[in-house]
């Protein structure tokens, strides 16, 4: 009160009005605080914590804020100076299920429901696989029982790489922190920014006996910030998998979200693993994987997770969920992520393109190499090749076919191309094969149609049973619904039209090719009766398309793509060159252009050379940095195209791109000078599209006047036999496939039935 001594009535009135203005008192009182979860969607939070922002109305002070979680105060999490209007805090103590976060100022409140899920999952991927075997510190065996059966066996576990075993059935275990540093003697040297190899930059840091400060090199990131060259490697469990995160961080200095250390530039590189499998064993991660030379040298954080290794987990909804959970953890413990770049070959390309195309926002730019469009699409070529090379070509009619005729039917230059699929990945669809379940998985737990009809079916399809749906077969076993469908498929149609095979050979291959049962049993022809084809269910296919498991590429328009196409196809490798152009055709069909997609081809070899891989990464970083600064009202897809670096386009190299000198020799992709060309597949030689996005074709009546048979003459007997083969009609590739439709993105199988997630929950006034 002493401040007002000697003040006139007019003076007091002036002060009063000023104070009322400062606290927001007027004819319209200030609105309640705004609430937003920064680390994830409020309904997809996991692990018991969330990074939350509370926004204050103009004129409201931070010390007026009260925040409660389920009725208990958590205001202290939002400590800030008195002038802050945006307060950020890590809210901990979330219980599983719905939590009520309430922010109040001056009697006005907003409420946001935060739905928290177990750190061990699931969130939207649906019911988890059972049995599932957690990794252990010493790889000691554990006893496992198949649910609903008496099948029990001892199963060797995988080495976790952690210091403690899981504390529960969801494989949750304490995280492990390891530090590595660069000795001063290696500063500025040509060492490799990794922990292994002939000249690694980093050696282990002994926390109990750290090196002298003068013995540690300095590191300067791409923002010009210099710190001590020390990398912190965090490994832990998430969603029943194991993750790891590598970033510059000095153990001698404090680190808080409000004042983080500056070695990390806020950018993230996510590494995706190759191959394809459906393991039932929690897998470790290799520490060296996190030490990506180019990314770390720039100051990026590098992360990966075992469930983002397609070689152990080919379930891409589960992979997307895991990536989301780990990224949430990064934001809550390290700080905001500016943007995320993906990298990975083969199965790693599958996860990049499928996750980016079905769960937009998780990845901003992808670098698929040795690429495939998706996992489901591959089944077409694998099983078509199996039916031809492993089955029909062994029959009396198929054996005489020359290599040239076989290549024409399959669409491959190398007649042994199909044999590679048969020996490598066709067995992944065999439910009796114990190796599909993981290393040393016991046969005693695995399905056998006679001995163990309720045993574990570790096929790529049964791994996806939640998304595909299931049925109970005649042997009493529950199996995943079929995806592969070849009803109406005219194998070798283009070979027939070109004259590469005769009408009789065309007829014989379609009479005899048959199909596979869910147990990978061939329905071969016998006694002149056409072999049975297999039909998939429209609802199964609808789930696949809606979930984006087979990407229609509409949402991929929101992602920058540099496809690094190695030239292995002519050598018979299964990473067919056409798949890069197949994805491009999907983009064109969905978006009317492929302006967010470039192809950089190289040869020989499956992977790009070091210089080319580095160029791709640096170009992608430049691309996304420009998008990041685009403050226009353009859509995300428009920003990706508008900020594509000047001059960035398709390229071809007659080398692998190992050195900078190699990169100076640029060729025009598709020109006669470019050695990287593409062939086709059995489905394409049957008339199917390059996009290979039709799983089950619409049928049209068999008509010998059709343009399909221009220049081809069938005898009356051959016509009758073809009518028997295609009694319900032949594929009409001019129409969309059965069940084919756009994916809305962010599909959830939490209830076992796929549905699109609702709009992001927002805070509401109380």
C-alpha cells in the first residue's frame, strides 16, 4: 500500500486500470490455458510419461498456473520464469489407460485426456504374438508352452546385450548406457566414425576411470557447435523389442530438456534392417549399427530398433508402432526432433516405404536401396516363381521348356532368377519350418498338420494374422487368410503374344501351374484336369489396402524419396530393378506425378558405394532443411516438391559410386549409356501393371476375339481347354483390383479389427 501514498484519486484510478489490464481483466476474461502433448498424439502415449505444453492467455502469468494429473498437482513440472506464456514440462506418473490432465488459471480450466499404454505395448498393432521369448543376458534357455496346447519345450534365448534380464512377460528390462570417446590423437584424422573396423574413431569410455580432458578430441557438428567428441549409446526395451540411440553427450555435463547439450543437432537418422522373417524371439541390436559415419559426423542422432529389422519382424504395423514409441522416448528424454531420415536396404527399404506411406509423419525423408515397394507385394513374385520354377518346370510338360522360353514366361533375363526366390524366401511361407520362428526354435513347438495341428505357425502370413484375419482349416488349425490369388491370371500372356512360346505351351503352363494351400502344398495337375487356382477373400484384401500394408503411395507424396537402385537384377539377384520404377508408377497413379521421387542407379553391386551413399544423405538433409524453414500455407506434399534442391533429378552411374571421382561421371537414367535397366515379373508378363499393386484381379469373360490374343490362333480343342482353365474369366487389368482402395493412414488394430484412428484428441474447456 505504501506505493500508493501521495497518489491522487485520478492516479489511483489509472493504476487500477493498468493492473486490471495486466491480469487480463476486461469485458472478456482471458480464456483457459491451452494444452498440447508434444511427444506424441495424446491417445498413443506410452511408458508412463508425456512431454506437455501449456499455453497461457495474454496477460496471464506463469505463477498463476495450476496443473493436475488425475487430481494430483504436477504444476512443478512446468517451472518457468514469470514472463513465460508457453510452459513445457515432462508429466510423469501416468497410469495405463485414460488420464485426466487439467490446467487452470484464474478459475478457468482446460482438460485433456492422455491415454497411456504399456512400455511393452501394444498400442495400435493389435494382439501380441504368443508365445514370445524375451532375450536374456546369458542366452539361457527357457521353457515355453504354446497357448491352448500341451506343447512344451526348452527354447534358447537370444543375447540381449543389456545388463539385466526382463522383469515381466513384456520383456521390459532396465536400460543400458555406454559411452565412447574419440582420443585426441584421432582428431582430424581419417578414422571411421564408428567403434569397429581397421581404424575406428571411438573407443570405450571408462565411467569409473574417465580419460583426462586433454585426451579427448573435440567435435564440431553441422551447426558449427563444438563439443567434446563423446557418444552416448542408450539401449533398452520397447514394445517387446530392443532399441538403441546414439548421440553426442558429455557425461561430465548436465543435460535437461530446458538446457540440453549442443552436440546433437536435433536431426534423427533411423536405420532399418534387411531381409524378411517372422521370428518369435526378442532380438538384440548391434551397437555398431548406430555408428553411421556420415550421420554422426554431422551431429545427427542415430537410432534403430530390433522390430525395425525386417529380418526378424516383417509386420510393418508393429514396426511403425515401435518407431513411434521410441521417437516419443527421444523427445521426452533428449528434446524435439527436427526431422527424421530413413536408411536401409532390401527389407529395410520395405519398412521405410511402408511406414512412410501408411503412418505419415514418422519419417520425413527416405533412402530405400535395393528396394521393394512392400512386403505383401513380394509374395506375388515369390509364389509365382515357386509355382513355375519349383513345380511346373518339373512336370512332363514343363521340363522340355528351354531357358529362353522360361525367361519369357517369367519376364526375367536370367532363367535362374526364379530359382533364387525358391531357395531363399519361398520357405518363409512353410508353416512346418522351425527356422522361420527364429534361431534354434524347437521343432516340438511348431505346426505339423498331423502331429501338431495347433503348433506355432511361423510364416510371414501368420505373423500378419491380425491384419489379414484368420480361419479354422479342416485340420483344426487356425491360419491366416490367404493373400496370394491367381484366379484368372494368364501366365506367359506376353510371351504368347510375342511368339516366344506357342499356343500349346501357353495352354499347358496355365493348365499345370496350380497354386499353394495355406500349408504351402501344391495343387498340381493330374490326369489332364486343370490344376486348381487359389482365391483370396475380398475383406482380407480390403484390410491390406486400408492399412497401407500394400501402399497405394498417396501418403508417400508427403515424403522426400531418393531411391538408391543397385544393379543386381541381371545377375539373378532377387532385388529386381523394376521395383524402383514400380513404386514410381504407384506415385504417378495416386498423385499424378512423382516429383518427390528420384532414382540414383549404380552398378555393379546391390548397395551404393560410400561416396554415393554419403551424397544421398547430404542431399536429403539439405532437402528436408529447406522444407523445415518453409512457413508458407502449402500442404506438406507441396512443400516437399517446392523445396526439392535445384538440379536434383534422376542419375545413373556406371560404377558403384565408391569415390568422389566415380560421382563425377554422371549418366542419364534410361539412356543407352546407362547400364541399369529393368525387366519384369511373372505377374507383369501375365498382363499385370508395373506398379504390381493388384493382389486379386477383377475378371472378364474369356473371349478369343480379345486384343489379348491378337495374332494368336487356338485350335477348337485348345479353346475348350482354355475355357476349362478360366471358367470364371481372365484378369481385366484395366480395372482396379478387388478390394483396392486408398489408405486413410494411421490404421489401428487395437481391437483386432482394423479401423482408422480418429482425429487427434484436443483439450476442451471445463
